[in-house]
C-alpha cells in the first residue's frame, strides 16, 4: 500500500469513525447525510446505546484534539516519529490526524463529536447496521465504548467512547507494516489510545 493510499484511507476511516461526511482525497468536510441529523429535543440514549452513568463536563471536549487529546510523547509511543498533528474542523467536530514519518503507513486520528448531540446513539443507529466488524467493548474507565471497522481490513479499527449521553470522542488507528505483519490487534491498540485520551480529558474536568 503506497503512502497516498494510507493517507486517503486514514481520512476515510476518520470520517467513518465520527459518522461525518467528508472528501477522502483532501479530507475536507461536506454536509453529513440527512439520516445523521439531530432532531431537536430528541431523547438519548436510543437505538440500544448505553447510558453514561457519570458524565464528564462538556468542556473536556473543548478545543482541538491536537492540543488536548494526546501529548507529542504519547503519540510517539504509538506511532514513532510523526509530523505535527493536522487539525480539521469536520462536520461533527474537530479532528487531529498524525501520520508516521517512517514510511510504515501507520496513522492515528482523534476526533471529538461535539455537534450531533446524539452521542453513542449515532453509532448504534447509523454505523452498527453497516459494519462487518462491530464490538461492544468493556468500558474505558467506566465509560461505554464500541469498536467497529471492516473485517477485510485488519490494519484499521475505530473506537468511540461516550463521555456523556450526547458527546463522544473517537480514535481511528491504522497499524504500521511491522505491527500488521506481527499480527497486532488494531482494535486493542485503538482502545489503549482511547484509554489514554480519556485520562487526559479527565484532567481537564
């Protein structure tokens, strides 16, 4: 898989992880499908999504994930050397994407869904029926989480964690060549990243 394919795949996966429409070539946001729109006054959770028992303050998802989700050292622990995170204001909230500079194809994106007001319910409603890989994970520090992806692509996994009934953050990880060859579990590593992000978010509460 060449470098451009990896970058395009990362952008496409990020859009899926955050349930947002975007242009895979350039990573620019486009209007989300009508089915993703929030109905004013609608009650969540719904569609089988679990409730968040101890919601965090909304402010923990303020700002860019490039500044608040992970430190540079933490990103390096998962990807090795990277360039600076690339910020994007996507349809459902801000994203930050990091790409390994080693040529391995590894990539990591963290995004905050701060605009849909549907929380994990959006994933249960729109993503679960379409995903060949869907897992309800053990809670991340007591916060409900799911993982999803495509069973034909074991290098990539998306994890979404609910921090309130209306707010989530998502992690999309693409394994590098060496990790993929060694049979590493992309969902397991994505969950580890999500756990670290949550620790950092809690420090903002």
